[in-house]
C-alpha cells in the first residue's frame, strides 16, 4: 500500500468510470405493520451509487438507514411493504421474481453484517458457508464443482487477509477472533465479486483497534477492485475515514446529501449541524486542557487499589480466568477518574469490584476506608450510601414494575427513614437536578426514552449525595446527540455536587471530555495513567498509541492526515 | 412503601392481566387458537361446577326407579351415550368426571406452584451448595417418567386404592410432586436471569436487603412465564390422572367418576366392538387437554417475540419469508444500532 | 454496543490455530465429567424410590396382609429382613444393586433381574418402532410447519401435534384397535406374535422378535411380528412424534430468524437450502437435547401402550405387579427405568456435543 486515496476529494477522481450507477433508488417508501399501527420507516428516498464509490448513509436509531440497506437486497421482513424503484445493475429489486432476486443476491450485490459472531453459522465451517453462496449461483448451464468452489473460497479468504487460508477454510467460526470473523463475512460477500457491497454497521460490534483494520480492508477492496460500497453507520468518524459521499437520514427522510468534505466543512441543514456538533472529537473539549499536574491530589483518597487482582473461577475442569491483574491506582475526593479500555480489558470488572458486585481475589482494594478483600455485605452496607452507580443500559437498569419516582426513591428507603413527603420532595429535587420534568415520577421506565432513563439513572445514583459515583459506559447505548446532552449534564452536576467519579468507557474522546485523570487498561493491566490531555497528546505506551491512532476523528481531512501518519502503527 | 407516587393508568389495570393481555395482542390464527382453547377450558370448568344440574344420573347410579340400567347398553333415548360394563350411564359419568378433573387440576397445580416457585426463587437467588443440591434433585426427578413417579406417590399416599377425597388428594399430591421440579426449574432460571439484570444489581449497589430484593424486584418480574406453565401442567395433570386411573390407581367408580378408569374398563369392550363406553370419556380427556394446551401454547407464542405472529401491512409483501419482525421494528425505533 | 465480556479478548492477534492438544482433551474431559454426573442422578432416584416405597410399610404386608395370619406374616417379614432399621435395609439394598441383585418378586418368586432381561427386550423393540414412527412424523412435518409458519399448513400441523399430545396413548390405542382390528380386521387386536413357540424355540434368541424371525429366515413370522407391531407403534409413535414436531418447528423458527440465515439469503442461497441445511443443523443441538428428555415420556407412554395392546414388556409387567401389589417387583422395574433414563440422557448429551463444533474443538 504505497498510495493512499484522499477522501474528500471529488469522488469522481476515485472512480473515473462514471458510467451507469450500480445502484439507483428512487421514491423508496417502506412501511411496517406494528402493534401500534403502521410505521413509516422510510419516506421517499432517492439515491444513486456510482461504480467504485463509497456512499455512507448516516443517522441515529429510527432514521431508516438499516431498512434502506435491507431493501437493496430485498431482505425486508413480511411485515413490511415497500414502494418505489430500487435498481441494482438494471433490475428492480422490488419487482423481480423470487428466483431472479436470488440470482441477484451475492452476484450483483452482497451484504456485510453488523455482528460477525451471529452472521456466521456456528456449526458449519467458514469454507462451507462461502461455498454455499458460490454454488447457489452455479445455475445457467455449468455446475461449479465442490473443488472449484473451495478454491474460490480460499481465494476470497486470502483476499481479505486471513493467513493460511488453505488450512483455515475448514475452521469453524468460533476458532477465529472477532475481527477475523468480520473478515470472513466480507470474504463471503466478495466470493462472487459483486459490484456493490452493502455494509450495515460493519465495525460497530468491534473494538476500535479492530475497526481500524476492517476499515483499511474495505478501503483496499474499493481501491483495488473498484467495488462500490454503501456504508450504513452512526459513527461520524467512520464516515470521515471511508466515505466519498454522505447521505444523512432522520426519521425516514433524507435530510442532506453531500460529498464528504463539504458535509463536514459546510453542513447545510440544522439537523446535520447539530449531529456534527454532538460528535465527540478527540483532542477537543478536553476536561484536563492546560492541567500540568494531577488535580485534587491533596484531597482525601477515596479509593486506593494496590496490585488489585480479580479472578473468575472457570467451569468444572477449566482454569480460572484472570480479568484484572496487578492494577494499582487511586481516586481522590472530587476527582473524575477516566478508565478506558477495549472489551475484555477489565474496566467493568474494576468498577464492579469497587461497588462490591465482584469479589476481589488478590492485592488490595480500599474503598472509603474499607478493605474489599475482607468483603462482607453486612459490614459494607453502611458505606453503600456513599457510592452511586450508573449502569450502561438505561433500559435494563430500572425495575419495569416500579415508576421512575419509586426507583429514584429506593435508596432513600433503604438507607434513611424518610417521611413520604420528605421522599417526594427529595425525588422532585433530584429530577430537577437532572433536568427531567416532575411529572415523569409517575411514569414507568418503558415510557421514557433512553436519554431520559439515563438521566433518571443519574438521579438515582445521586439520591444520597454519594462521595463517589461509578459510571459504567453510561452513554454507549445512546445516540450521539443524546450522548452529548447526557455528558454535558454529567459534567455540570459533577461540578455542582463535587463528588468523585470513576468514569468507565471504551471511547477515548468521551473519557477525555470528562476526566481530568485517565487510566488505560489493556487485558487486565493498567498500561498507562496520566492527565487526560497529555495522554491523548503524547501517549507513552505502544498500546495507547495504537488505540489513539485507531480512533477515527470526525473530520475527513484531519483523519486522512492521521491515517497517513499512523500507517506503521496500525499495520504491524 | 408506596411513596412518592400514585400509579398512572394509561390503560385499565385489567387489560394487563395475563390471559386478557394475550388476547388483546394476538392476531389471526393465534387468536383463533387462543379463543378455542379458552372456550374448551371454560366448558370444562362450567361442566365441573354445574355437573349436578347437567348429569341426568349420579356417577355411581346403576338404576333408576328400581330398574337397572343394564350393562353395555347402546346409546338410546334414556342413555344418550349408552351404559358401561358396570351398568352406569356413560353421559353422567363423563359429566361428573369433569368435576374430578377440575379438582385435581386446581389442587395439584396450586400446590406445585407454591412449593416450586418459592424453592426456585430462593435457590436461584442465593445460589451456593443448597442450590446445586436442589438442582441435581430436580433434574433427576424431571428426567424420570411422570407417570411412574405418580404411581409411586399414589402407592405412598393411599396404598393404591381410594375413596373420593383420598383419591383426588392422592392424584393431586402425586401430580404436585411430579411438577414441583418444573416450577422450580422455571422460577430458578428466571431468578438467575433477573439476578444479572442491571436493575437488580442497582438495587444491590444501593444496599437493599436480600428479602426486599427478592420480594420487590425479583418476584414481580419472575412470574412472567408462570401462567404458561400453569396451563401446560394443568393439561399434563389431566393426562397423568387419566394414566393413573387407566392403570387401576384411580378412584373407585363408587367414589367419583374418573375418565381414565372408565377407559380402562372400556378396553375390553372395544375388542368386542362396543365403542360408546370408551369414545366419550376419551374425547372428554382429549378436548380438555387440547383446550388447556391451546391456551398455554398461544401464551407461549405471544410471550416469545420470535414466535409471535404479526399483522401484515397492506397488500404487497416483499422479501424473504419467515423473519422475525422484531429484529427490525421494536417499541422504540426501527433499527438495530448501537 | 460495547459489552464487556468476561472472555479473554481475541484482540487483533490470531485466534488459536491448529486443534491443540488441550482442546481435544476438552471433549474427552467433558464426556468424563458428564458421565460422572450420571452417578448422583441415579443415586438420587434410587434413594427416592426406596424411601418412598418404604414409607408405606414393608412389601410383604402390602402383598399378603390380610391373607396370612399375623404370626406367619411376622415370620416372613423377619425372614426377609424387613423388620430391621430402614437405613440398614437401604444400605443393603444399595449393595445388592451394585452387585446386580434387584431382589425376588413376592407374587411369583422370580429374580427381578430375570424379569428385566425377559421383558426389557420387548419394551426396547416397541420403543424402537415407536421412535421410527415419531421421527417420520416429527422431523419433516416440523420443518414444513416452521417454513410455512402462520399459514395454513402450519396451523394444520400444529393442531395435529397438539392433538397427538392431548390424546392419551390408551385412548389412541383403543380407537386404533376398534377401527383397524375390530371393524376392518387388518391387524391383530393384541400381543406380539402368533408364533411364540417357534420364536422361543430358536437358539440364542435376542428377544427382539423381528430380528429373531429374520435371523431364522422365516418371512411368515417376520410379517406376523410386524403386523402385531403396527398399531402399538403408531399409538406410541404419534405421542412422541407430536412432541418432536413441535420441537423441530420451534427451534427451526428460532434459527431461521438468526443473522446467519439472513446472511445466507443475502448470498442468494435458496429458501429450501436455508431451511434444510443452514437453519437445521444449529437447531439440531437443542432438538437433540430435548428429544433426550423425552425418554421419560416415551417410557411412560410405553407402559400404557403395552397395557393397552397386551404387549408383554416391562410396562405390561409393571401394571400386572402393581395389581398384585408386588412392590419388590415394582421397585425393581422402576429402578431399571431410572438407570435407563440416566444413561439415555448421557448418550444424548454426547450426541449433542458431537454435533456442536464449539464443544468438539
């Protein structure tokens, strides 16, 4: 890879063959039947994709982007009705016969799925799955022999960078890592060299370092084979990294369509502007900007971990799994400690250990003067009022049978003995603090939106004025614009109440916006610790460097520069 | 306890009751199945309640106005479904049999729900070696033929022969013992699932006591699948009762009417071509079990979004068949994203 | 959504390549552990049955009480050791079972193990026939129902499956007998064969009559055996087949909705292949596991089927001994069934493990 195409240039230079579009959608409407009546998922979408072009469809949940993607392959469920024209290589997906549609799938257009571990059949080898697609198109005269099909499957695996494909073609999906599984899914899509690939959130389920590799792979395919890609994503960084042209969708409508550089530089519509403004951008809005040394370092130490070790027992006959090993850190009163790491790094385990949800198995963890190694629920209980916890999934962290008001009041009833009116007043105050209307106290959790629920979750965490708040990925289940609002609120309340916080996230940019002190976890070890802005600016550990280099920033020009600069870091 | 709030009522409360809410959200075929099931089950319980009014004769009555009915009489005006080998009126015994069946269902299922659910909740929540022991025992019992266990139990309880109350209690207790493991497994599985739910963990983080967590957070959410098992086990208990009766462990004909016992006696009749003594009690069993199973199955489907049928929009269908609609459309948005 | 998992991160490195030694040891270890788990299951069942049967008193009083004078009864109880403390009897019984001694029946004074050997094969033969019927009904129709779900064929098949389950075996048997034996005269009313003397005259009979007849090369007998088997096999097969049908349907619907089936569809694989190849094999793992649990249903059904058709197997004998109140024999047969159940569940788990590559590798 010597030459790198700059996205953000005129897309036509990338695809000189400006012939017929490989995909042409016009007047597409999709309606779903639901319990609550018909829902219009997509309204009047028009879209052309030229050969060799990468078109990103971005939007938040409910925007209709995934539905649009499924329509391109005729994969809508029975409950959907659609109208309009979707031309793939000249045939209208919406009106061809079932067998024509089958011929089209895989040959003219293929799909890459969001979750590679569910998109692969667990009980068949990856080779078998790729061969199924190849042999499905063996009709019209010549049969493809099993041997020939297998050779082509191996070829496809080689193309996506699976080492030793001749051997691994007979492997089962569980024998591959997450990133490799996604490569296999891409290989299966490529097996028949379709001119168009629809990639539905292809990197959302992956860690950011793996995401960088998959994005690189897609870019290479597009560059070498001239494959067109329709990229469905909610991630503006991914868009900036890969797309030539961007279509922004909102509630089933196309809001704006523009070349990638124009969109990021001069968004036309209000929605697009708000969306872009809400995206966290690494290096901007750092909470620790200008800090020279650790803040709050002279304050009381609330949490002190020394060589902390957490092991989970294995099943019968299996060895124990060490989630955290030899981690030392401390959190002082009033400090926001950001803990960042990918899946399996042990960050959640540490947060749960501090809250007494996990037993620790070695080292020492001192929480508010209590040694967690000798944890007993009875003796720890009095300290629980000083610890608040905000969970990742706001939908699941409320008892569906209780109202929001009852949920928020629950800590009061457990630790104090309030009067009914006292509790009611306190809940009112808390709802005000998290900017939720007072009437929400009588609603049930499912009647609130994700962002509202996460605000209520914050209110519950703060009900007893805790000294320490643990927030485990509090915004990663939320849409970008909602995330921005919740983060602002968090920051505001933290300043006002002055509690210490352990903020756990996989997203460096988010952590940097909130935390003054940041720790980077990698496979159960704390590899680096320091002032947020300094870590982001000049990481010392290799892993931190790679992590930062992998994170795409929502700015095409800047991202292209970063990619070029970080090439070596990402490809070793 | 009920502190800051009064309950909001978007929909009247009764619409959230199990069967009614299921009926409201069912469509098409599933609705038909559910309604047929409800009607059949309704007939059973109505027949049981009004048996004395419906049945022309008593269950142990072999003569009227001093005249014997006669054995194995073909259906006639006096005995619309004929008479049995013992000289009883088939129609009356089938009607009275509904009473026995309903009693056994109610007693057996209530007792097993009680024991099974409490054991499952506590065992699942606390875990540890008690839990492990109970699971091994429950699994062992579960794997064992229910009928055999019921036989052993009825030997224990009544020595194998019995009057009305003893017979019904024996059958009900046998069924209880057979089904406790099932309720136990389900309640325990639900509890373990709920224990890992963030809302239970958030109660734990707050410092809520175990008792309060179980009663306020786990139990109300763990009963979701209970109506389903209730109906399926009610169906199974009828089959177990009939099986016991068929093997001669039922209730003596002089104490109560029992369909399985009558079928046992009808077996020899069938060889000589006498069909009415077996057909009607048999059909009564089939329709009862069918009704209860239809209700249970429909509830199961409606609870499981993967199996739940949906209204189809408009006229034209598109795309591959047989896909779960919920992957695309769920309550909040239309997409599966972050 | 980023979910922290407890698993070791696969990261960006390569996942384990070749089948390593420890991985193939994994399957062996799994099988050994699974096999050892049979022991507590059997132990619990045996203990439970023993104590339950003893709560009611000793078997001799149950069988002969009222027919013998009290002093003779007491003598016999003493001779059989039933007047000793229950715990001592229990450990004796456990020891006897370990040595393969299940006791002697009271009513006809035979070794329980003899009865098990003589009638066990008859039950086995019936169960085999019934399972064949059940698979023929359950698997293909379950597939069709899943594929045509919520449409007419599905509605019909589901109703059929529920009816199979809702009809007690003895009622189904009674109807079959009435129609096909009494009215149409196609099949015999009861029994296993009309050529019992010829079959028992064979050297080393297996007890599986069809096998014996075929070994003897006598087609007349083989046909007769088959004719006797048709109705019982259908009665029991329908019961199990209905359950299989529902099992296959539900699990197939589950896997048909999964991403990997959609992925196959997106590559142009035909709907027929998606059902029969892509969705079926992953669905098979839960299907096989739950089918294994149906051994309980099958044996329970076999007891009733044998009684209905005068098929002299374990179930038939069990009913006989129950009527005779011979609880030593009953206990012996129940224990044997407990052993069969535990072994079957083990075998089924082995099969499921062999289908699932995640366990195999």
